[in-house]
C-alpha cells in the first residue's frame, strides 16, 4: 500500500502542473487584465469592459497609442512601470515557470488589489468553506443512510415510492434556485425573518457565552447547509438502497436467514459492512463536491466569506495571484482527497489491495 500511495503522491505534481498550464494559457487571451483594471480606475472610466464595446475606429486609434485600451492620457513610462510591477514585462513562459516554482514552496505572492498575502487570504477564508462542506456532508450521510436502508428493506412499498419521488424532486431543483427560495421564505425576503440574511456570526458574537456562540453559529449556517445538502440526498439515498438490495439478494444472506438468524442481526452484522463499503468510502469525494462545487454559489448567495466567493471576486477583478492561488489550492485538495478516498476503501474493507490490482 505504501508504494501505491507514493505513486499517487508523485502523480499530484504533473496533474497540478497540467491544471495550471491550461488555466494560465486561457488567461492570456482574456480581456481586461489587472493593468487595464488599474488604468480604468485612474481614468475614472468605470467598468474596464466598457472599453471593449466601442467602434472599430476607436479601437484602432487606441491600438496605435498603447497596447492597453483606455490608456489615452497616461504616459508610456507609467504603463511600463505598471508592467514591471506586476511582472508583465517578462515573457509568459518565464512568468509561468516563476509562478510554479513559488507555488511548489507555497509562496503564492500578494494580492494585486488587497495588499495582503494570498496564503493569508486562503487561510482566512478556509474555515468557512470547510464548515459548509463538512456539515453538509455529515447531515447528508446521517439522513440518507438510514433512509436508504429503510427503502431497501421496504422495496416496492408505498413508503419506498413516495420517498423516491420526494428525493428525485429535490435533486431536480437547482441549488442556486433553492437557496434563493430559502432566502425569500425564511430570511426576510417576502415572508418570515427567521434566519439571518448573511454571514456566519452576529455583530455581538464576542459578547456571547459559549453556548450562545454555538447557537448563533448554527442559526447563521442553517440555510446555507440546507441549500448545499438538498441535492446530495438523492444520490446518496439511492446509492445506499441499491447497495443494500444487492447484498440482501446474495447467497450468504439467504443462508444466514435459513440458519434462523434474526433479520436485524443479518442486516447489521453481515449486510451492513459489505453494503456500506462504497457509501462510506465515498465520504471524501462527497465532501469535495460540496467544498468545491457548491461553495461558489452558496457562499455568494448567502454572503459567506469563503474560498468560493474569494475566487469568484478575484476572477472578476483579474486579481491573478488570488485566482491562481485559489485554483492551485482547490486542485491540491482535490487530488489529496482522491487518495484519501482510496484509503477509505482499504479501511472499510482490508481485503482490497490496490497494489496487487495494478500488477
């Protein structure tokens, strides 16, 4: 197993490099870079992207005066100084190699527009995204596993039918739409002001007791967790049900029942471990799905100051150190969690041996 883990760890390096190459290349063709953002602010022209909506003649005139649209009144020396400050005076290949060398040492540089280190920003925003991903995954498992087991035991019954319909409808509702619906209904939109509209804590957080802080935290995070969890119920519940059905129909279960063992003992002593292999081992992957996939939408809608929202705002502002730092971090976490998923398989069922399967 040690050789397999080492091989997977070594594969992280080329995978991360490939991810960064693709995204770095794409940014070279995206208009409205950080220098144009600064020029737009200095010129007072508002949104930098408005400069790309002009006529062909205007663009041609701007091209004759400067490489940057919107730099009419700025001296070339100032533009050159900006390029040097942001590192754009170097060829793209050199900039990429320098960036990757720094990232390997976890030196993500400093944000262009926030005057703070990217690593500090990531550490500051990380707890919010982890809280959202962890609680959403735990609640999904606590609800879906018992529900899936009951559906498997009562396969084909009225309970199985109506619960299947309910979770499929929940799965079909887009996460962002459900999040907005929760805000409208329970966060003072048009009906009830039961939950806070934004943030993870109240303004008087520091003055609250320990119990008060815990209650305040769950009061704020309740709606985001529900919104990010609702779509996970369907997949996990049906996966649990199908896993149990597959095991229940196997010969060893029939033999155990024929020996006179109680149904509950057969179910939880024999079936449970085999059926839950794929369900439990998928915990890291499910957490990653919420942590990465849902973080952007949920954090933006509920105004949570996490990594997803940080990456989105950085992309809009063309804050490339934050964009690439967030991307590198998400990629690294995703690859490590992939290895953790394999280890979970071995933990749940020691009979699994990835090394022998590869040879």
